[in-house]
């Protein structure tokens, strides 16, 4: 996973809380998708998909700050940013589809 690879960089080794926060927000995306999928209704699944999409935004916010303070190289920032935008769009597409099934 790109987040774990990125947080192994030297800059993150001196600030465990920043490394942990970035990892937790990234993990929150897939965890909320999985939890929502296991719920009994499509409505609940959609609710958790919105939470997962919000976690994509949280991740982008964090990497923006980490880039500005010198913890992330521009290449790492761009890769994570682009992937999180793609994932957020895919989550939104799934939400849109599920809404048509209600």
C-alpha cells in the first residue's frame, strides 16, 4: 500500500503521531466500505460509502499539510493525491448506482 511505503520514509520516523494519523485515515477508507457492505440495507451501505469518501478528503488534507512541511516529496504527494481522487470518484459512482436501486 502506498501509504505504508510512504510513511516508511525518514521524515515520518521522527513523528509517530503524524505517521499514525496518515495510516489511520487511509485505512478508514477501506474499513468503512467493508463495514457498510456488511450492513443489512443498501441505505446503510450508502451511508458508510459517504464516510469512506469523506476519509478520502481527510487523507488529501493531511498529505497537503505533510507536503508543505516537507514530510512528503512532490512525487509522493501527487501519486497519493491522484489515487485518492480516483477512489473518491469511484465511491461516488457506486453511491449513485446504489441510489438507483432503492
